[in-house]
């Protein structure tokens, strides 16, 4: 479904963020990407939906070479790939419902965008998405009245409303307390199991990666240095991924076998 073939990403300043990445990710996988800050985790995710352009190699999503896409083709690609950020990316001064309805904006006519008019079917889908993440009772509450965990659930509901086949999550629980982080990860796992949606999470907390993901990818210095199941991750693997700086790098983990 997602195929990296000798992918490199080099920024204009010469920094190489990805080096000869070869990965194949199948439909329905729950993948956690781990590694030190600056290792290339976010870049890897953002290449998938063309937020970043690859420099060399081939990157295909559902058989389509995405580096060749332009304009409307890129927007169509992104409709099938939900993106969730650490900072939630919500408009805090409006209601939860209106934030979720934003998912339909790319598909509606310019005059409906101008007037903020949404069809009943779109409103129904937005409410269903909120119900799936157990926050339906907050539909008409302003976002700035919600906790961080609730706001991340709104962001997840907005993504679900667009009915993607892939969700990319860039440090979705980094700003949350441990209990709330587990609750949000529970939502990701449940959605993955119920819908067979492919989920890739760039995550700082190794303990959460091992508890929820079926597959773990370790990146160091832009290179994939580990690719296996959560059960294969032990202290030796972590030392290799983090170049001997598992705890020194501020990484929380509980991976003793």
C-alpha cells in the first residue's frame, strides 16, 4: 500500500533527512516510528502525503507514484490520507462540530465555503465521527474549553470524517499526560482494528509504541535501522536505534524482556 524504494530526502541547505529508505507498509498495519529527535521520523511521515518532496527514489501510495502528482492530484491524495499533529491544529474559538466539518471544506463549492453552509449528510458524518471517539457530548462546545486529550480526539474525529484509508500521526500524544496519552492511543488502536485503516505514528514514548503498535520502525540519522514486531524490541535493539542514548536522549521506555 505504501512503498518506499531507495528514498532520499535532502533539504535545500544540504541536510539529508532520509537516506536510502526501503519500506513496504500494508493495508491495516499499525506502525510506530521511533528514534531520537531529528532522526527523520517526521520527514518520513510527511513525504507520504507530499508535505515534503522526496529527492531521489520512488514512493508509491496504492500503486501511484506520488512524486509525479500535481495540483488536484495531490489534493486527491491527501483526501485519502488523514494527518494528525501534536498541536491539534484546531480553531479554538469555534465549536467542536465546526472544527470537524472543516474536513469537508476541500470538497464543497466556493459559495458554501464562503457562507459556511454544510449539508445534513456532512453534519451527520461529523457527528458520527465524534461519536466514534466518545466526544459526541462536546459537539457544540468551544474547543478552547476542552482538555488537551479532548482536543486531540476532535482532531482524530475530523480526520475520520474524511474517511481516509491511511492516518499519519506526528507525535499525537507528546503534549498529553500519561493517562490521557493511553486513552488517545486506545482510540487509535480501536479504529485500526475496527476499520482496517493503516495507521503510522511517529512517537517519542517507546513504551506506548510497544504497547499499541503491531510493527515498530526505528530510524537513526535518516536511516531505517530496525523494522520488526513490538515483541522483537529489547534493550539491545533500543541501544542500537538510539545509538547508546536510550535514557540520555530523554526517551521514556519500559522494554525489558
